[in-house]
C-alpha cells in the first residue's frame, strides 16, 4: 500500500495532535481572586458612548466590601462606588450621592470558577492569556504565566485593563465611609443635582453594579 503524500498526511497529524490535546488535559480553570487586592484599572467606555476612566479598585472579601475610586478623563472630582456585601452600594462624589440596593452581595473570590467556559489562549494587551467567558456577559483574560488578571470585557463593550495588581492591598476604613450627604436626604438622593459628576457616571457605574448582580444571580442555582 503506497504511503500518502506528506502534504496530505500533515493535516491528519495536526488534527490528531489537537484531538489528543483536548481529550487529554482538562481545560485550565480561572485562578480565584485573592481575598484582598488593590488593582489600578483603565476602563474604556468609548464603545458604549462613554469615556476613559482610571479606577483604583479595592476588593476586600473578609470585610465584605468592594470600592471603585473612579477618575474620569480630564475631570476633577473623583467618584466613589462603594459596594457592601449586604447589597447596598453608595455612589458619591463631593456633592452628590446615589444609593443602590441589590438582593445579593459581593462577588466571592471564586466567582468565575463555576460555570466559566474556557475559550483558549489569546494575546491581549501584549500578554499571553487564558480566556474564559461567563454567561456571555464577561470575557476574562488571565496571564498564562503569572495568573494575574490582565483584562475583562463586558458584553456592552466596556473594556477594563488591569495596570497593576497588588495582592493584599487594602484601603483604610475611613475611606469606605459614605459621606453625610448620602444620608441627609435619604428619600430622594437620586434626584440630587442632575448635573453632578456622580450623576454623569451613575449610568456607567450602575451598569457595572447590575452586571455584578447578574453574575451573582446566575451563580446562585449551581
Ligand atoms: C477603546 O475602545 C475602542 C473600541 O474598541 C478602541 O477603538 C480604542 O482604541 C480604545 N481606546 C483605548 C485608549 O484603549
Ligand atoms: C449595608 O452596610 C452598609 C455599611 O455598613 C450600611 O451603610 C447599609 O445601611 C447596610 N444596608 C442595609 C440594607 O442594611
Ligand atoms: C427632595 O424632594 C423634595 C420634594 O419632592 C424636594 O423639595 C427636594 O428639593 C428634594 N431634594 C433634593 C436634594 O433633590
């Protein structure tokens, strides 16, 4: 029986190699977040009609809280988005405040592990990454070598690039406290000053919060 010509054999060999790859090792799983970290993040909202933001993210699972300190491009007054595990979020700047409530709390450190679908390896932001998606809502890129998160994208076009990731980074307690003006007019805080910085970014922050909330809900039945 004559041997098949090498050029016909090559695709068969490649196919066999690919099959044994996927059949052998299970797909990689996302590395759970450390219980406390500080990340500096550049958020690109231009695809969804927004702007760029520079965010200091403090995730503090033991104390049940998560804080986004948001600086919009060329805007002075930063916005705080403080999310508590009891479901209350305060979004405020120096003059305005908005309170949001969600039925479920903070994303746990392993929020991505259950139900994430592995999509393979991709180069993103110049890093070789594993990619997972969860409920077609978030695409999460983790560095193959260091296991640090590099980027996550949301379905609406929001892209977050992780510029630094400091394991164990915490923010002092006083920084988490919502200011008095969050509590002075409890009944109608969301009406306070339609032109304030908090209101301008409120839609974008609310999107992030709604996404977190949905991710949490999706996770519940498992
Ligand atoms: C922001 O995202 C848009 C749309 O994907 C892209 O064209 C643009 O280059 C991005 N800008 C930055 C600074 O990453
Ligand atoms: C949740 O916790 C925060 C911070 O301790 C508090 O300000 C808020 O009132 C709490 N929300 C509820 C619904 O208990
Ligand atoms: C809260 O609502 C009352 C009555 O509707 C209104 O008079 C007041 O100006 C509102 N406060 C703020 C800060 O918007």
